[in-house]
C-alpha cells in the first residue's frame, strides 16, 4: 500500500512540476510576461495542483481544507527554506557547483515533503 502511495506522490510531483513549467512558459514565451513573474505564477499554479492531487488522490485525506491547506502551505515554505539553505551551504560554504547543490536539494526536498505531508499535513487526528 505504501509503495502505491509513493508512486501516486511521485506522479503528483511530476504534475506539479509540469504545471510550474507549462504555466511559466506560456506566460513568459507566449504572452511576454517577465520571467520572474511568469515563474511565480507557475509556482502558484503548481502549489494548487499539488495540494489538490495530494489531498484527494495521494493521501486520500478527509481532513478539512482549512486545516490541510494551512499545513500544506507551511510545508511548502519549509521546503523553500530548506532549498535555500542547501544552496547557500552547498555553493558558498562547501564551494559545490550550483548543479551539484541543487541536485542535493532535488533529492532531499521531496523526501522531506513526503514525510511531513503524509504524517502531518493530511493526517486526520
């Protein structure tokens, strides 16, 4: 059962990444929106897609939206902070090239997110 949940989590992560990229590309390349704004809009869209998929399909939570949405946003902000910390320590303290440090973050953050979301965000007390 847990392996099916992890597979659904990976698929939802892929959907979130494609949403981020797709919305960002449509806005930037298609409509001429500045890249930073386009990426921010893509990120916001990906958070909504990820939340919906994870709540209803991945973890099949029956907890209310007020509780789970707040927790999901908290986990998302923790992930952003962790990404920044890994990049800061990796590139500046350890002198690791950007791609190496970002690679560490890309492996670490989904694991942390899965643990927090499965055990806290979408858990019914």
